[in-house]
C-alpha cells in the first residue's frame, strides 16, 4: 500500500516568514495529494489539494508543488500569521478513490508574533 | 461546517467491553469513512462505505466492524475493546471522491480503553 512520510515534525517560524513542509510518497499510482489543517482540538479541514496532472497550485498565501518523478510534494505558506499555527497533514490516495487517503504523520507549525 | 455529528464525543471504557461510535450526516453524501488519529501516525483509515450496506476495509480494520443501514448513519463497532484502540476517531464524508476529493470531518470521538 501507499506510504507517506512528512517532514519536519515540528516547525517554528516568526510572523511574516515563510514555512515549507515536505512529503514523500511511495506509490507511483497516487494521483491526488491534499493538505489538511487541524487547529488544536478541532477537526481537520482541507486547505489545498493538487492532482497529478498539475505541477503547482496556489491559493493566496499557500501553494503546493508536486514532483511526480521524485515522488514528493510540498506545502508553502508565505507571510505566516499566528492564526496559521496548527498541525498540517499531507496525504496521498494510492491511485484509489480520493477519499481513501494515506496521511503523513503531521507537522506542528508554530508562528511566533 | 458540513452537517456531521459524532456520538459519543468522549467515552471511557474497560478492556473487553463492546463499544459503538455513531456518525450521523445530514448532507445526503454517499461516501462515509472512519479514521483514527494517533500521535506520530497522522490519520489512518479504518473502514469506509460507498453506499447503504456497501462497506470495505481500510488500512487498520482489525478489531473493528462497521454497518450502514441508512444513508445518514455509519456505525463503528469495537466488539471487544483493547488498550491499543485508545484513540481519537473521526468520521468523514465526501460527495464524490472520484471528482472533488474533499473530506468533511466530524468533530471526533475520544475513546479511552482502560
């Protein structure tokens, strides 16, 4: 089955800096790569996703890049704000339906004012 | 937020007892999922359903069973709870996982098995 590795496990930045979280996947059949944000004590929520036919996608301050050859994808957050502090999860679908996801271990992002 | 409610939200039980978690949705979405969340493991798929009475196993299905007799309800049962099943359980729904992809999660159910 699919295996997703996520790094770093914790990330601390100053407000206004950029943050980058990286994930690698093992199954070359994966074609859907979402990112979820989970605030403390809350449910995970989708913030951005990318499909394998696209190399990069942006939505305001967040962007995701995908390198299919190397089997890795990354989340980029620019101009970080304290409200970006949360746990971020990457995931891949292993080539199956988009709902059957294998998640990474999570990255705790802390943005210091 | 999507109309998903989980019950109970918190439960403490003893090893060997049966436990049932309920997920109820008001969105009429066809697809429903149960994930568990543990530190260092992210979220892992337990079981999923693609319609009434249609269910299948996920990555960590051992020790769990599910049932879906109505579109709106998806039940997760631990027949004989073990300490390794102490976790936070999230139900999720999706409208069309072959197109849109987005999972809408419930608020989670925290289960402690003593």
